[in-house]
């Protein structure tokens, strides 16, 4: 039986979509999102892939990219996935595949379909009730089209404290070496900073690594203001990508993180993935009691198999 040929057309937007292997969460913390983002940007530079939009969601990721060939696109997606899986497994003390082996992709022919796709990607967090407006979700990186520090006070290095200056220097060195940030680095750096400085460093890392081609993305809408008006007035669907959502909102995952950290007194949320089956069962019962999440969402959070009774 021949494998199905991947739909592709050179020079147009390809919407790439990828789920986790077991249906569980991919992102639990700022460090997860930053590690993933810096990997994607580093690999995009390596393959000369143009990125117009990104949106990592708790259990899946969206990328709107332009590549010169199927091989370039596939190599880009493979390296992004394998590098993040390596870092994620190391952080969670787990092993094995993290993403589904085959990613979904759909070419978007014409400016109308391209525009609709971009709105769909940016609006994913609104659809899942993570934010009221697309630009308020840090991890679709839309707000960075208008500012290099949309979620923090402007960082002025000469006025920054010693720990912040050291953190900025380390980020710069890592970037210049063509390397993404690691969980270990991020935890060490953030542990030396105040909450306000952590927000500044997060914006700084995103701005330093960011390869999103906002000029091309904005050309579908004429201006950033027009883009926001279009995004705010639509609930776009992508009929080429089959998204299966559990429950009405992904906000439960944020609440579950707070609950489990508090109730189990964990030092790191990633520790839940290294728990034994019995420990996960106990955690499941705690989350049943202290959150409004569906059982299937709790199972996704804990990377457990869920059996409906």
C-alpha cells in the first residue's frame, strides 16, 4: 500500500498541526513554551523556512509556514518535534515519543484562504477560552508584531540589576551560538529574578529568537489594526484540519497546575509525569475534588489512559 502523498505547494502558506502522542499535555509552564519557541525559531533559520504564525496550545501546536519543498517542510517539523521531545523527556524524567509520528498539513491556496488560516491559528486560545482576545495570549506571539515587550515593562539594560544583566548576557550568548534555551537554563535564570523581571526576561527571549515574518503576515490585512479587527470579528474554522477538543475550555489545565502544586507540594509541575500509576490515581482524585475539569481532561493533564464507565 502506497503512503499518502503530503499536500504541498511551494511558496504558499502550509498549515501544520501536530498533537501529542498519547493525547496528554505538551506544555505545563513558561519554560516549556520558551524551550519550544526557541527550538522552532532556531530550526526555522537552519532550513530557511518562513514562519507567519505560531500557536502552541496545551496539547497540540499550530504553525503557518512557507517552505520551498516537501522535504524542507518535513525536515523542519521533524527537527522541531524531536528536539522538543528530547528536552521534554529530560525535564519530565520520561522517555519515548512525545508527538504523533505524522503531522497534519494543509496548503492554503490564495490570499483569502491564507488570511483565514492566520486568523484561525491566532484565535485558537480564544476558542479554548484561554483569553478574551487573541493578542492577549502570549504564546501565539501576535502581540510581538506591535511591541518587543508587550507583557512587561521595557527592559533598560543599564538600569537593570546584576542578575538580570547576567541573564540577558546568557540569552545573547546562547542565541549567538545558534542554540535554543533549555529548561535547566531557564529555571536557573528565573530563580534569580523578581516576578516583574521574569516577565521582562520572557519578553526579551521571545524578541531575541523571534523569526516570525510579521510583515508578510500583515500584508494579508494591510495593517496591524486591520488584522486585530478581523481576528476579533471571526471564529474561523479550518476544515482541512480535524481538531478534537475535550471540554469547553483549556483554562482548566492552568487551574489544575495550581491545585496539584499546592496539594502535593511539588517543586516542579513536571514531576507529575514521573509518578507511579498509584500516585497518578491519587492525583486524579485530588483534581476531581478541587477542579471543575472533566475526567478526560484530568487524564490528559496526568498523561493517563481514560476509560469511560
